[in-house]
């Protein structure tokens, strides 16, 4: 399963609350295609989201295997939660169904976990948060992932969760200024809790950050969500 250069090509897919994105990576995780995006269908039930992935895949040329970042808890390829998509995802065997549809091996992990795998240095305590429709989080110790850390649904302040305070709905309702002030408080609170060496902030709304960030806080580009796809096959 190699191309003419002897390299395995991985289709990396990021399912988000507002967009489904895809690109092909070479064996080192370097992009081989432009990142393509389609709007997440609404209602975002499994069948229509899988159709959207198939459309993206067909436009990406050859690939040998597929990595998917999913916005919910994922265990052994099965999606267990999907608060920003649809309840039909609870207990859905995404890895098997997509594998049958694309006729390729498929691995699935949480979207923030995948983003983190593409962003971290692999040393010390590294925390990743993603700011998009939802609030994603991923924790790594010396490069080893603590999977499915759902910080977004934990209480942050004023009886609201991180996602309620910092998700896209809150950004749209309260505006960038207030959202940035909240984010500053969240960063301070997370530093105290995790004493991380680095915090990485990604996701589609990270471009709205307008703060003087501490030196150990780094913004990561939108493409990072897909670059982590290669790490799913590292065993
Ligand atoms: C989900 C997480 C996901 C995050 C970002 C949250 O609502 O529970 O699993 O990582 O949104 O998509």
C-alpha cells in the first residue's frame, strides 16, 4: 500500500461543528494536498457527515488509510458523545462504517487529541485547548496522551462550563472583548491547575485572540487539527 515514492498516504479528516476538513499527509505528516473544507451538514447525523467525508475524500486523490478527529469522546473507533453534532452518534461505530464506505483502514480519536498530536513537542506537561464550536482539550505528559479529557464540559466560572463561556455561541453572544477577557481568566486558571510547560491554543476561533499571551502559551494554526492525523498510526 505505497505510492510510486514508496510512501504511505494518510487522509486526515477533522469533523467539526461547523466544517468538515480533510487533507492527505505523507508518512512524515507533511501535507500533500491543500486542506479542503465543506460545511458540516445540519442536522449532523452520522450518515450525512459520512457522505460529506466521502465527497472530500474523492477530491483528495489517492490515500491508503484514514485518520479522523471527532468532536466527542471516542473509544475503540466508537463515538460515545457528540454534543455539537447529533445524538445519533452515541454508540456509533464510526471507524467500521467509514472503513467500509471508503474501503480503507480507519482510525478515529477525539478532535482536540488529534490537534494536540500535531502540535506538541513531546516533552513535559503539554496542554492543548481548541476554540471552535465547542471547547476542546487534550493533555500530554512527555508526549503520551491522556485520552478524551473533556474539560469543555467542566465548570469554569459563574456556574458555567468552559464551553458555555468560551464556545462559539458565547463568542457570538457576548462579543470578542468579553470572550478575550474570559479566555485570559481561563488561561490563568489552567496554568494553576496543570502547571503545564506549554499550553497550545488552536481551533477556528483562535484567530480572534487579542491578548498578550504568556511566553509558554502558543497559538497553533488551523492546519494542526489535521497534521496530528499521522500520529494515529505510530504503532
Ligand atoms: C466535545 C469535545 C470536543 C470539543 C471540540 C466538545 O463539545 O465534548 O469532545 O473535543 O467540543 O470540538
